[in-house]
DNA sequence: TTGTATGCGTTATCAA
DNA sequence: TTGATAACGCATACAA
C-alpha cells in the first residue's frame, strides 16, 4: 500500500517539500502559479495528507475516543449516532471502544485511546468501575473528558445525563395514581450513578404518597452473575403488583420472566421500563416506557467535549446537563385500572 | 497531556535512545543490568510506546477498520462483537465506522481508514454501493479486504456470509408446508447481495412446489425513501397470506403495519422475519425468525482478514465462507394451521 | 554492548 | 517566493 507523499510531488515538480507543503496548506507566501501547479498535480495523484505524521507532529489526532459498556444496546448505539453526527460535521472522527461492563477492559481501552492521542474522551462507565483513578489522572493531566449517562461524581468535569430522578419519580407516581399498591423496582448495579438516581426518584414518589419503602421490593441485577430472569422470580415472591425496570436488557428479561410465569400484564402486574427499545409498541400489551433522549445525550456530550478541546487555553467551563426524559404511556397498558 | 518517551528515559539514565529502545524491545544485544534498569525505570514512569510514531515508521497500525451500514442494528452490533473478540486476543484494535447506508459516507470512511493506515478492512456494503471501485482499487493496491454479509461479487477476495439462499428457501418451504398459498417477500434494496440470494431461495422454494411466482408479491424497501410501513400497505393490497421479511427494521415495520391494519397474525397472515431481534419470543404471537449467526460471521471474517494480513508475503488464499442459518419456529406461530 | 545517524511525512523556523 | 533544516517518537543499520 504505497501512498503519495509531499515528497513525491516535490520531486516530480522540482520543488522543495516545504514549498509543496505551503501550496497545499493554502499559504499566501507563495507564487500563485506554483500553487496552482502543485494543487493540480496533487489532485491528479489523489494526494492525501498523512494524518499519522500530523498526529506525531502536533501531538493530537482530531479523533475522539468513546468508551461505552456495549454497543449492542439501543441506548448506547443511539448515543453514538448523536456523537457521530456532530463530530463528523466538526471534522473529528470517532473511535469507539466497548468495556463489556468490565473495569479491566475499560482501563485498557482508555490506555489505547490515550496512546493514540485522542483529543478528548467521552465515557459512560462500566458497571464495575467503582474506582475511577484511571480517569481522574488523565483529567488532571489535562485530557478533556466528558461523562455521559453513567458518570463519576468524584471527577469534576462536564457530564450529560438524563433526568433519571424525575423519570423514576414520574413513573412511580404514575403507577401509584393508577392504583398500584406494591411497586417493585428491578434495577442494575447499585454503585452506578444512574441506578442511584432512579432509586432516589422511586423512593421520593413513594414518600410523597406515604407509601412504605420495602427493601424486599428492590432487586439489583449485576452483569455477569446469575440470570436476570432468576432475579425477577425472586422479586415475584414478594408479590408486587407493579415493576419499574431499569435498562433495555433488564426490561426484556423481566417481560420474559413474567411471560414464563404466565403473569397477566397489566392485570396482575403492571410494568414500566426505562428503555429505548423500538418494539415497545408491538408488545401485547404495549409497554409503557421511560425513554432516554439518547441521540441528544450524545450530541450534547460531544458538543461539550469539543468546546473543552477547542478552548483548551482558557480555564475550562464544566457543565452538568440534565436532559428531560419522556414517559410514554401506551394505550391499553393501563386499561384495566 | 505530556507523555513519557524513550528520550526521557535515556536522559534520566544517561543512555542513548537506541539502548533504551533495545532494552524495551527485549533485544539480546544488551547488558542484562542495563536492561533491568531501563525496564524498571520505564515501569516506574508508566512508559507506553507511542503507537503513532510506530505507525509512521512501520507504515502500519495494528488496527482493523470496520465499516458497517449502521450499528444500531442487532445483526451488525453482534457482528462487531465477534470481530472484537478475536481482534482483541490477537493484539489488534478495531476502528468502527458507519456508512449510514450512504455510498458517499462509505467512501469517506474508507478514505479515513486508509489514511490512518489500517492493516486491513472489514466491510459490509451500504445499500447504495453499486459502484465498488473505491474498494477494488484498494484491493489491487494490496490492502487486505474481507467482505461480510453484504459482499461485492466483482471483487475477488475473502467473503463471509450467511447461507441466505437456504434460509429463504427453508422459510418459504415452511410457509408452503403449513398451508400458505400466497407468500409475499418484503425485502431490501435489490442490488445488495443478501437481497438477491434471499430472493433466489424464495423463488426456488416456490418452484419446487409448483407455486407461481408473482412479481406483485415482492416489495423492495430502500432506505431513506418513503416509510417502510407504506410499502407493506401496498403489499397488503395484493392479498398475501404470508410474508417473508428481510432484516430487523423491515420486520419491525412489517409487524407495525399489520398491527395498524388489525391483521391477525398468523390467522390471516403468517410472518417469518430474517432478523436477530432479541424480542421475538416476547411478541404475541412469538415471531418465527430466520436468524443469522452474527457473532460467528464477525469472528470468521476477522480471522480470514488477520490471516491475509499476517501472510501478506505469500500469495493470498481467498475463501468464501457460507455459515449456516437457523430458522427458529416459535410455539404458536403456526398454531392455527 | 553501546552510541550515532537516518528515516517515516509533515510543518515551522530560519536563511537565502 | 523558495529552500534547507530540525523536530515529533521510534527502530535500526552502521560505527565504535
């Protein structure tokens, strides 16, 4: 795979590489005629500057590193689309890594990205990343980092999240107002920010209506342990009449578990899922969802990051942006209440 | 973001950069004691070789470029997981780009990847890539390229696909054997390989059972045009009693369209979807699917690619691998036949 | 066993 | 207006 370099052009045109470089960069300290010649010839040979050489020289790459727990997930793939849409327009490209919910993989991924001299980092923490020193070090060294969705409270930088508290509050309130008495919450690892916020929202709604908080109605599922369905079965033993579920996969597992136990939805148990599943409408009954604005989260996050990158000289303006979350109550999901 | 370089180590230890380099590379032409010292100090400073400098020097990157139409799609995200699993173990990393079903984006993506000196390319063509000269040129220049799923017949290199012919044949035969008389086929752009293979399988099954082939029972949907649901409505005018649908999104659109028209599935119309949707079991009735081995396709593709890359000196051994496809007939989807 | 010099592709600085 | 040179980080051919 040989490629055309400035040298090739210089040799062919009997010029020095610096002159060719100037011509290509559109410098003004150059003869118009020479410039024309160079550009023409470069075009003919389909010359492309070598970004690797540029990276080495400038110690940057015009690339953004993105680390997500997984991409086979509606929320994250939609977020990535939002990130890409903006990055593409602003001349950056996006390098995506998956942590697969593993702390170790996350650390390795980030090392790779840093070694590759990404100009900034967008990250949603793996569910096992309780220690974030790998990130705080980078942040202190001056690498622009923006968190989205699963954030680290201990690191002071920009963050973009959905209003998980409000989402959980609204969903729980909805269940209460439609007559549910024993509302369970099936959620993810207790130490990730999203889980905590949702749990708080759930509790706040219970409190508002003077519902008792029952520990046994909360179940956490941790990735890579037992089957999520089993956890739902345990939950069912405590006789909930509604379940508020966090995240795509847990929602699917919950529905599968209920189906397996032949539980009638929503007659016996109502379900509300925090999910960006595209099939919620097709289910029977249609699933009531609390939907995160994934695309917008991605867009907002990359915009904040690019701002940090491009104003790197000034003292950084960190922002935490909380985007509205939408609850979609689909017809018939509450029909029997 | 300053980083530790060989120079820093050399200076601190009063050595030349070459000695340090040798120590780090584990060369044998070096004093054991010096080596120990260097390694120790490098460890202490958390030295990491700069892959960009290496890329510039060696004209390669230990990175694989992957171009897919979109990642917010079960099939492709699962494929990417397969690719990553192998690449990671063999010391390569994976750079993912989306063509968003656009020929122009695909061309730009590939240019980026080539400029970044990827060691090889894995690609599933966008639905608008009828012209593949951008790829054949690269292939002729010696860049290892492996196609998966949506392949280019005109380029002679390794390819990994599912047995789409057989999948469509089996599905159609299943519909025939369960008593369907007017089997429609709702599918994607006519010029992509997958569409063609499936169409052939569908036709072959009809032929085997002496069913007439009816042009009006075939509908193609092209991304970015009108609504997929509208196309299904058109199809319904021709009174099918079964629909074989290609791809995730089309299957969802088809189900949504049927639901909107209050068509009873499978009583009035049976549906079989070529899809890797994880919710097929949860639908009512459960959806019969023809399921591509996405993870394995990814694994196989990257293995072939790495073989091409690592045996670049020898004359390349191109293979076309067709992986088995699985039809999952879920209970009750045929209950009334 | 170690050091010096060179080159990968590009641009910035300085000299002509 | 143009050219020569150095530098980015690393590895290696060659010299010591």
